C-alpha cells in the first residue's frame, strides 16, 4: 500500500467513526423529540390539540447553530442541515401539513420546504384564498403565501386576505429567486421559437430575454410548472423559464442559469396559522390599521412609532370600500407584542384608530 493510500485509509476510518457517532446522536435526538411529544400530549388541556411546532424555539436553535459555528462549513449550510434534522424529529412528534400556493414546483413550495424542512407534508392549492381557507378550517396546520418581491413589490392580494380571514402570521421566510432557461434537449440556446413563462417571471427577466431572445414568441402561462409542461409538449424549439426544482420535476435541461435582471432577486413569504408565537429575541410584528380618511392621518399614525423609537420595516396602503371614509394601512415593525414598549404603542394606536388588527408577532427570518 502506498503512502497516499495509507493516509487516505486512516482519514476514511476516522470519517466512518465520526459518522457512527453522528448517527447515534441523531437517534438520541429523535428519541428526545418523541419524549417531548409524550409530555405535550399528557398535559394538553381538554379537546385543544397540543402545539408541537414552536416557531420561536426553532428560530432560537438555528441562531445558536450559526453563532457557535466555527467552520469550515458556512453558517447557512450548517443551519440548513439542522433545519432538516429538526424537520425529521418534528415529524416523529406530529407530522406537519402545510398548504402552499401551487402547483407543484413553484417558488412557494421551495419556500415551504426551506422553512419547514422536507419532512413536512406540503400540499399545493390553486390560489392564496384556498390556502387561507384550508388553514382556517383546520385542514392544514400552516400555510405559506408570498407577500413581497424585491423587484415587483408587495403582493397586495395577500394583504387583503388578512381582512377576510382570522389567521395569524407565525413566521416569515426569504427565498432567493433564480430563474433558468429549461428545454427538453441540451442544444443550448439555438433555434428557440417559443418561450413559456408567467407574467411575473417575464417582469423579472425581461432585459435578459430582450438581449438573447428578442425574436422568439413569448407565451404567458399561469405558473412556472405550466411553462415547463408546455415546453415538454412543444419539444426542442420551445423553452420554459423556471426554477431548478421545476427542471427536476419535468426532467428538463438547464441551458442558461440565473437570468434574472437583478442578481439579488428575492421573495419574502409569510407563514400563516392560528397560534400566538412567543418571543424569540429577534422578532417582528404586523398589524392592519384602519383610520379616518383625513389630511395628516398617516403622519399621526407614524408619530406613535417615532415617539417610542420603534423601527418600521414596511408599510403599505390598502383601499377600503368605495363608499368608505376610511384608509387602511398594513404595517410591519421591529419587536414583539409581548414587549412593554410595543404594548404601549399598540394601546395608543387602538385609541386613535377606527380599528386595529394584530396579525401576529413572529421571528425574523433566519435562513
């Protein structure tokens, strides 16, 4: 045996030993998760189902993982591994059913898997309305809906649904959006006559398409998955603009990667459910506020946040009914509703507004 083979054998034996230790510890953790489930079920009150998923607890665990990481693995890679470990262990306690805006292969599905891990049962629905309805009826434990894209702005329809449904925001997840050119063959970008893509994708990739496919026909479809289906049906003269997940689902080749006009293109998603979420140490609160429609109404509203030194992270105006004399604002700000200074500003807002709806306090996105 050569010197190289001898050294490699020693290292591989060491890796095998470490793997055995990791395996044993994973099973120890899984047994602890099962014990947690037994304790929760033993002490659950009445007919109310025990709460197995604690967003604030998971956020704290992932933050500690990243803080103590010493490399060589990157912080986010280590956190991603622990995310999957927690997902598997949570499935032993209580399998999570998560509704998302479908069809299968959408970026929303990727966001759901990123937040809950791949052991959660993710179920596609045709609209955000259906996602909200499924969660409110108890058919799913949680839902995942898009709320804001870095280039396209706020998804206003999602905001309007919070006025119709009595659900709470339990978390958020941010997903980097990468669009690719997919086709059935691997011939590259030659002889392309048709491009299938959704309107939102066109808006995010227009400059790249104008440069590389100016003469090709652009056919708008309902989703990236539908674009892939049509590309498969049309053959090698057609391409779809979609994600790598869609490429895997439809067995398509990626012939051009990351064609987004903005390299930092990302979308923020909300996790909706029916539970109040405890403090994680780094939280955000969202509210819907209805005020009398008068000059200076927004200024007076924001003055309360300024007086209490609370930083806003987002504000969006929503229309009331045509005959209404009110204005509606969706506001995100730093802090948790359990904090005294947040309670103070909420009390002031309550007295100065027509209606205030607390949508939830939840951990700031970790991954």
